[in-house]
């Protein structure tokens, strides 16, 4: 199992994703769940077990279940899509091959679904995809992964865990740079800069890898290592002293973007339309429901509330929704979330920083949670305010 995860890490490295094994649970005496030949049943049971028993015990982003049970039909793995960093972040995999590469490719495949990747079509460029077998990401997979990371912004993937959490302890050859190492290119090393046996740089090499490392040498000062991405972003440049690209920075909040239709906010140019397309792939709608027990918004604030969509995907990225009928008879969809999932509280609302008037932007005023019996209630007030009241932060952290 550890070898399979090492191979999966090797497969994901070209797209900037690292797979670090932080725990291994071997059920030697009895299964903790009933493993069915129906992969959907097994996936549901495994994710329930993960939520109840594994997450409280070990902090982790994703869990992969490997079993010798032969799943029905030709299925060798199953996972939820767009589930990374949520309570449903995991998959079930059949150990269908005596070669570790076989199960590693299945794990990488299913983890890809957790990261928002779907199966390739004929239009995808690249003969072999990580979603097929076993070495390269297709153009479609790269685009989908980039979209997932940028739009879902899964918080658990943005923090770099300490290498002392690596299962088995520090060792040269695990592809993680640890204290005392100048480089670590793994057991299947193809890096000409690094000595795989000693984890030291080869003679004449200044660096082993990184955005500011090229042909084992540090790139000159001023070399672009992260191009500008949109109106609200700034390019980053190599310092000439480090192989690591400087922290991503962006323009000051409040600057006009997207041809004057929006204001920059934390590196993005948020809008109702972009968030609706992200949630449902539909055009922006909003529906205002007034109840005596809820805060009544002002007219300007109505365009800053919860996002409702008509049409688009059957389910939003959260995989949960509610339906409401509006005055003209159309059905409005609203995304809902499992309380245990790690989604932002206001994911289903007009994004903070969205332009709602001249020098005015949307701001989440408060989040209040109430729990009554087995139900959870969530109240959010979203107002249209002057952007000087929205916190200015010029560097991503």
C-alpha cells in the first residue's frame, strides 16, 4: 500500500500535487465495515466509517480504501467527484493487480475524481492520461484540475504539512525534502541535479527543482516564475538566490477589473455570473424569500444574497441542492452543503467583493449557526457596502 501511494505521488508531481502518506490502517483481524461487491455500497460505508472513526483520529485530506474483494462488473474503483477536503473525500479501490503500479494507477484515477477530473473524451490531447493508465495527464485533465483548484479553492491542499508526518519517518528516497537533504527525487529518480542515493545535489548543481530552477541552475534575478493571471493578479519573479518562486501576490482591493464591471478582491474579479457558472454552470439568478423570522434586506442588498439557478448541471459542485418554485413557475436550484464538509460558509452566496453599485461591494456581515435536534440551521446576512469597509489584503497567505 505504501509503495502504491509513492507511485501515485510520482504520477501527480508533474501537475504540482504531492501525495503524502500520513497513515496506514491495516484491518488484520476483521473488517471495520461490511465490504460489499457493490462498489457504491462499499464507498458509502467506507466514507461513513471515515467520518465517524478515522477523521477524529488522524488529520488527513483524503482516504483511499484498498480491498481484495472483487467488485461487480468491470469496476475496480469508485469515488465522489469534487470531494477533496470534504467529508466525502475518499475512494474505494480493488486490488486487481499483483503489480503495485496497477493499484497505484487506480488510486490516482479515483483521487483524480475527488479533484474534479472526469474521464477523457476524444478531444483531449495526450495519448495517455493519469485517468487511464498510467503516466501523463491529458490536456483536459490539466484544465479540470486547474479549474478545481482555482474555483473550489480547497483549503486543505493549500497548507504544506510538516514532513515529520510522513508515514514511516524521514528517509532519503521518499520524494519529500526533509532536514539534512539538499534534494530528494524519489526511488525512480530521473533528476540529473540530484544524487538519489545520498539526497545531495550533484557536482555543479545549484538546485534540484522549483519554479526558479532550470537545468540545475538558479534562474537569473527577474525571471518570471508565476505569470500574471487576470486583471487582479501580479506576476512573480525569481530572486536569483532561491529555487522557490516568491509568495503569490495580487493588486490592491478595489481596483476596477473585467472592463469596469467589477472590483478586484483578494486577487479575483468576483461576479454573480462567475459564481453561478462555478456552482451550476448556469446564468445568475437570485430569489429573495422574506420571512418574519429573518432579516429583511434593503433593495440594494437583494443582489448580494444567496445564488439561485435555473438550468445548468443537475447538481452543483457540492452534490446537494434544494428546489424552490418562483413566481413565474420556474424551479430555482440552490446549492446546499453537508455541515461536516469543509466548504466556505458562504459558498452558495454572491462572492464577497462583488460589485453591487458604484464603489460598493458585497460583504458577509455575519454567520450564525443554530442546532435544533438533528437539524442544523444557518443564517447569513450579506450586505452591499462601500469597499472601504472590506478588509484590504494585498498578499495571499
